[in-house]
C-alpha cells in the first residue's frame, strides 16, 4: 500500500531520460511504483498533477545559509523554506559565516542543527583556509569526517598560487572537490561592478573580467598538475568560459556553474535600474558579450549546471549607495521559473531538469537528482502554465534583495517533497494574492 | 530626471516647513542638481543667463562695496556637508549663498556622529530634521548625491561625489569658455589628465557634448575611460593628437587620493608624456585657452609659466564659480517665484 500517489504528472527524470505522463506512488519515503496508470487505493492521499511537471528535487551547490552568526540575513529555517519554495531538496551551504566553517566542530554543529531544523537536505562546504584568510590550510580530512562534501573559500579568492596547489593536492587525497571563487583581489580591489563602458561612464569603480579569468587560468593549470577536481563557482566572464572549454578539451577535471542572473542580466541593466543595490553582486553582471558566452557555454555543455549563489542581506546592507552596498542577491525562489521563462525555446524540459538536479548532483558527487523506482521521493512539482509576479510577499527568505522583484514569470513551483513528505505547498489562491 | 513633488519652498507656510523636517519613507524627488543629465538645454541656457546677471551685479556691487547683492534668499538656510576636504568649491557655494542673503551653515562631518559610525542615511535624515532648505553635498563615494536626493525632500546639490560627477564645476567651466570665446557650439575642448577617476571630466564631457562641443580626452592609458563609455568623444593617449587645433585645453589635477594603485610611476613620468608646457601648446594649439579646476600642482600638470599667461583662465573660473552657484541656488530654491527647472 502506498502513502501517496501523484497522478498524471509529466515525469522528467534526466538520469534515466524519462519524459512521460505517469502516476507515481510513494511508500516509506521512496518512489515505490511508476506506471502509466496505477490502480486506485482506498484512503491514500493523492495529488492531481495533470498538466504539471514532476521533477527530481533540485540541487543547489551554492547557497549562503548565513549560519552561524548572521541570523539577521538568513536562518536555517528561512533558508530551507526558500529552498523548498524554489523546488530545491538539497543545498550546499557556503562557509563564509561568523565564525567561518573552517573546523570540524563547527561543521558538525551545523550539520546537526540542519538535521533538526531544515526540512530539506543541507550539505556543507568547508573552508579551504583557516578563517578564509588565505594563509593556512584547514584540516581537510577532519572536515570530511565531520560531514563536509566540498571545500571553498567562497566570498574571496585564494590569492596564493602555492597554497592553492597544496590545497588541490590534499583535496585529491581526501576526494573532495575544490570549488573556487575565482577573483584576483588586487585586480578587483575597490570595484563595485563590471569594469567597462558602463562603469566608466558613471564613475563606478570596476571589477575587470580578467580578475576572474586569470584565477581560472591559474587553477585549471594547477588542477591538471595535481589531478584534483576543480569546480568553478559563478562563472561570469566570456574569457572564463573559453578557458573552461579549453581545460575540458584537454581532459582536466574541471566543472563550472552559472547563476540565473548572469545568464539574464548585464551591466547595462544595472545602469537602467539606476544603480539599485539589489543589482550588485560578486562577480558582477558583465557585458552583453559575456552574457551571450555564458548562454553558449551552458547550451554546449562547457558549463555543467545552474546554481543560485543565494546570498541574503538585511535591508541595511543594501540601503546605501551602490558602491557601498554589500554584494549578493537571493535566488533560490526565482531560479527555476526564471530559466523556464527565458530559455524554454532553447532548453527542453528534460534539459531544465538536468541543469537543476542530476547535473549538479553528479558533478559534485552528491545524492539526489534522480527519480526512478527505489530512489528517495525527493521531488518537486512545477506548473508551467502558471504566471506569477515576484514580490516581497511571495518570498520565504528572510531577506528581499533580488533584482527580480516585480518580474512576471512563467511557471511556478507548486509543491516540494522530501522523502515523500510535503515540505512546501503553494497556498490555494496564491495567484490572486500575488497580484 | 527632476520632478516637482512638493510645494515650492517660497510658498510654504511655517507649518509646512516644520512638517518637511520629518523623515520621509517614500522616495520623493525634489529639485536636485546631482548630474548634468538632470539638465536640459533650456535649463542650461537659463542658468547661464542667470549667472551672467549675477556676475554683472556682483561686479557693480563690488565697486560700490555693497553687500549682499540680493536678499532673495533671506531667511533660507543652505547647509554644506563636505565629507572630503575642499576650499574653492565649498567657499564658492558659501559665498554664493551669502550674496543671495541666505545663511550658509557647515555641518562639520569630522566632529559629527559620522565618526561614531552613524550610517549615511541616518546622517542625512538628521540633516533634514535640522531644517535646512537645501543641501550641498560632497562625498568620496560615487552615487552619494543621488542617494541623498532620493531620500531627502530638500534640494540636494552635488558638490562632487567620488569619481562620479561635479556638475557645478562643469557649468562654471562651460560658462567661462562661452564668456571668453562667445560661443560653445563647434569648439574643440581637450581635457588632459586622469579622466577615468575625475568627476570634473565626467561632468564636463556630459555638459560640453550636450552643448555641441567636440570633446577630446587624453591621458596615460591607465587613466582613460573605456572607449565606449562616451561614444561621441575622442579618447586617446596621444597628447599631440588630442591637442592639435584645440580651442581650450583643460588640465586636471592628478588625484593621488583617488588612486589606490599608482597609475603612473612618477610626476616626471606624467609630465614627460602628458604635462602641458608652452612648447607643446605653441606647437599644437597656439591660441588655446588654458583651464584647470584647481588646485594646480605646478610643474606636473601645467608648467608654472602657463599659469601666469593671459591664456590661463584659472582665476576667472573661480570667480565664475560664485556666479554659477548663485544661479543654481536661485533656480533651485525658486527665489523668483517661478517653477523650478523641469527636465
């Protein structure tokens, strides 16, 4: 006997290539049966998914959960609620917290906190260097034992090439991917937006695209030398895409992600928005040529998947000039609908499912991203027909810092399940409430 | 860019003025001068005409030793808030206010709560609550004046924001050129120096381009803007090319305080490539007028001899700076009862 039957949804399972209309039964937290038509079972809860997509729960390897120490920006509860509302069932949180996730005690503490407080799976990326200061390596083995699944100093780059070399050597031994925030701090110093025509026209200090690309060039060479797994976070520049394409062709173990905002927006949009600090993030929105190269890289497989870099900030951090405001925007709750809205002509539903679930899971060796019989019932249901407008009321994150407020999107997550249990359901009548 | 959204100050009753001191949550826009883009051609023309009238009367009054020149702004308070050091700009604004009968007060940033960590927004709200009628702001951060204008009801005049803009400097520069050469349209003006980090250059590029001037900018490659930042101007590191046939040459100060990184090895290195001297001017633009927003680093941007020549307009720029700011105050504070500028 099943616990729940999802009827007549369009099942999109990129891991097995399935794209068809089915009934899907869940039992004991796992997918129990999939068939064109499952028999009626008395007294079993059913969800009518006619006209909707049923997808593996999304996996976001790049989330700032702001725990510990920054509960004014996000908490485990609000971050997890935002993830669930965006269709995510598994997220990886970044270590630039207060204190940073740079030792096994705090990693273990956070893992236990998340187990108790988060309805979605939370994985932990620990710091590469103590205090993310770029000086001394952390204890990778102990961090892995405590539960870390990856290493990164995200938020800042590792400027010392020799240190990065040794980090890659040790990460290879412990079989942990190194996720790089590629930024040369000397080149980017003081910058607030992409260095180019728009920044110079307005006198805003710029961050050159090369600040990212020079570090990617360095690190793919170090990855080749050490044989380690290198993952490039939030790719923003055309030159970076070219370098990754070159590295992959050469057989270097490198992967890359791109965020929805870098795929959709440019520095010209920042100017058009009057330098609203909600359009400020690092790496910055770049020139149209960069944006076009990111799209091309995503479509040809150079870029492996989409990640949000969900970076919540309280109002005060953004209630100042563009130059002084904090970097970062939230993204969990708008990512899938944004990409569906703008790329439905270039990405098939199965492609979308892959870029949000199986690709990130497989690339980083995480569970999830599959929805076949026997798999955990971590899934999300998406209604491609529903139109909605992003507003503060539609968001579950503790913060509201997104440039997409006011945007009307095509398609909406209506329900998310973790181990067969509903962790998010769009309230009835929500369409009206968002008007 | 500029919208009318409040009763004109001159018609406001004391009660209305009281209520204006309350912080406003909404982003109301008043009559501000933040960017040259706030001004259309008609308004620029009106400002120049007003400045001409102010200057005429100033000179007459100076002869008669009569002060102030006018009391059109009597009872009004103009607050100068300078987060960066300044001599000529701040005092030109204060002189202009005094000449119009307004009280000019300085908000001493160094001794205020700013040093105690007060946020910029809270400082602005405090300033508004003090009851000033207008704010002249200088700030090291680009965009600070726009931010202030977006959050305050009282007029905000940008006295220089970071590497952003310095609109009154550009207005007085253009006014000075027109006064000396009788026109602006069709002239060639070459700006020499650290263009990328100069708010004076940025405002001048916007204003002079708008007025039909051919603008050229030249400096070391480390100090030039992206070629597409201002598509209609010449951007070059070749001094000879930029100077050839110029009607006006505007030298900028090399601003060490705005350069976190050395963009050139030394003063000599700058001077060798881009310093202005009599020989270079004689060769490429023998009749060009020479301008500088000050303060001048003698022997770096300009050879000392050039400062003393008849072609140097530096002190006239300072003098016109008072007239232009009087015109800005008069038009922003509706002293003659007309609507403030519309753009």
